[in-house]
């Protein structure tokens, strides 16, 4: 007699949305960020039913930034879920940013129904083709049964594996609208085993010995620690190298914390001097791009030697003498630069300047907090003053120099903090212009009650702005579009009211005392997110630089 239970199971149906969700669950996907609508709503619901966390954002670009930050923080791709056409186009910035930063990301986009292609379907767009420029892999499954194979299959280049193997990056999977609710037999679906993390490759022994010899003979060596070292979880080995051989090191902006910023061998306060006069530079997870001035003179010596991706040094007993002339030069420059920064921070005049703000913030920051930062001077000055003590705890505009990443990154960090280190705070430091790119994500922060403190360093503009009196005089008799400088924003904007509108705490501060009090209250209150709107001198800038951060200076 036939087994009736088997017969029932063999006829059991599931939707394409459920197949997609189960394929993601099988690959250990924890988070999906997105904006639902036709045709992807059912995918988000199916994912939630399987225990995957869905975070609904207010803009696809911010959602994609958040998903890519998950890839950096966890080593497994975060997923961004978007609707067809414009929804997908809004996410292209996030894909490009992930690809340039080498962060794992999986974007899933709904698309027009297959039988309506080329007919002018709703939001019809050549999505697979458009995404190829911004991703490592872009494809549409040929059937619902093929979805798990496209998401992950060992024998072919598929999305999850491609996003984390080799040079990590973004991948795109296109889902036609008619796939989402189409029913298939449960037994027709075969899921792939979870893709393992990529293996660690080691340098050849002969290359390691040659590199060790070059460093041993250096008169002015320098280690540069990039975010690739943070992503690789190389902090213990690098710290051992720094301390065993007494070598000076310089972190890139997102390499901060791989070795703590307050380590005595950190020469971040003498960045220009260290780069300009080093004769041997070891790069750990860093690229000689614009952030490091391409490795070219005059930022570097013409005959400087670079060693990249060194895994392990020869165990020969040796250390770089801490009393050397090179160390003395670096320490003198560090002392001089730190004194100049402290002098600026100590100024009592109002409005405050950047250094005053950041020194007061630094005094109260928890050592284990995530620091997210974006903006022009806000980010550049902030990285020199706000210290990081742990790896993968600083997120900023990154290799692509992308504006608008701040709140998406902060939301991703807050999700990771809630799940892995309850009580850990996220401090998101924004310029007022940067905040404008994704300010409505404040509602997302409040909706999920995320442990985020937003600091908006407000100078009324991009690079610089006008005070209220100058603004009124400038726009008094003429059309503002003809006379107001392009860098200016509306003076004294009350960004903190965006936070209070959604139930969080908002503070408008103009003095160091108000800043200290509001930050202290925000850190003490773990029940609500907060936004501190910090007014500073509209013409405030950084201290004089030996070299501009960018090759071409700003206005």
C-alpha cells in the first residue's frame, strides 16, 4: 500500500519567495536591509518567518550601504532587497561602494515579469546588464529551481561564494516578478550547503625572508595598517610584530584600532612626516591609492621601498632601536602636532571649532564603541582626534570617498552590536552636509530603537558656511540662488528636531558645557537614540597641513 504521508509531501508546494528565503538562510544570511514593494514584499516576509532579521530603510542607497557594512563587520555578505527599476538604480551607489571597498554584499532585486519584457512593463529596466559594471557577478536564475544554485553553487561562480572569495565585493541576483509567487513542488528544490569561509593563503617563505631582510636593514621603517588587515582579523599578529620589533605604524582611517590608537608606536600624529621620510614601508591590507597619495613623491622619498601583504616575518632576533634618530624625529613631530591641536581645542571663543568639539567628545567616548564618521573636515579632523582601540570599530567614507554612508553604516554597526555585544554603543559623527544625504534614516533608527548617538557637527555648509547675519545680508536684496556661495547651507538648522519628531532625544548645543552635558546624558540613556546638533564656527577649518589630505586641495 502506498505511503499517504509521502504522497502528501511530494505534492507540497512552496512559493518562489520561500525558496529565495530558504536559500539565504542556508547560506547563514543574518540580515536583510531594504525597502519593500512590488514585487519583493513577499521575500521579506518569508525571510522573517525563517528568522532572518529584516531592517526596513527609507532609501535604497542607505539600505545598500548598511548591507555592505555588514559584510565588512562579519565577513559574510549582508543582503539588500530592492524593488525593480528605480529601486535598483538607487542601490547602484551602494554596490559600487562595496566593490571599491572590497566588502561582501548580495543585492537581490525584483524585476519585471518575463512575459512583459520589451513591452514597456512597469519599471522595466535592463537590471542584470546595469549591475555588471558595479559587481563581481550579476545574473538572473532561469527558473525557481535554479535560485539556490545562483545564490550558491560550488562548481560555478555564484553570488555568496563570489562575494567573499578572492577580492570580496558585490553580487547581484535578479528575480522576475512572476517568480515571487509562483508555486513549485517542494521536492524539486535542492539547496546548497553553506559556503565555507575562504582559505587563508600564505606568502612564499623566500619572499618573507627577503622582506624581513629589507626591513632589518631599513634606517627609517614604517608599517601602514589598512582596513584589509581589519577585515582579515590580523590584529593579533600585527600587534605582535609592532611590539616585537619596536616598529612605528600608521593606520589608514579604517585601519584604526587594529593596533590601538593610543599604542606608543602609533605615529598617526606625525602622518605626513612618517610618509615623507620613510625608506621602507610595509603595507598591511592597504593600497597605494589616493588615500596614501599613490606612493609617489613628494609625499614619499623617490627611492622608498614598499612591501605589500607580508604575512610573517623571519624569527631572527632583531628589533628596531627605539632610541634611533628616526624615532626621535617622529616623536618630535607628534609632540608638535599634538600641541597645535590642543591649542586649538583650548580656545574659549564661541562658536566652537572642530578641535574643541572632538576633544570634549573623545573624553567621554566608551573604549569599545563603534565610531562612524563622514563629512569633509568633520571626518578628516575627527580621525586624528577620536581614537579607536578595537579593530573593525571605525567606518567612514572609505576608498570610494562616498558621502551618504553614515547612517546606513551606523544602523549596520548597531545591529551587529545588539546581537554580538549588547550594551555597545554606536557614535555616528556627521557633518551637517553629510547628514543631509540620509537624514530620514533617523526614523529607521527610532523604529528599531537602535543604540546610536548621532553627532551633527554643524558649520552651516559644505567645507564652510555663513553665520546667520552674513546669510541675511547676502540674500537680503537679491535672489539667493545668484549670490549665496554653493558651499552654504541654511544657518542654524535644527537637525535635532528630526530625532525628537520620531521619539528620540534631541539636543541643540553651542558651548563646550552644553556638549559635555548632552553627550553624558545620551550615553547614560540606553533606552532611546539621540542626536546632538553641535554648532561650530562656520569658517572653522583644520590646522595647517604639511600636505593636503587630497592631492588637489579643497577650496
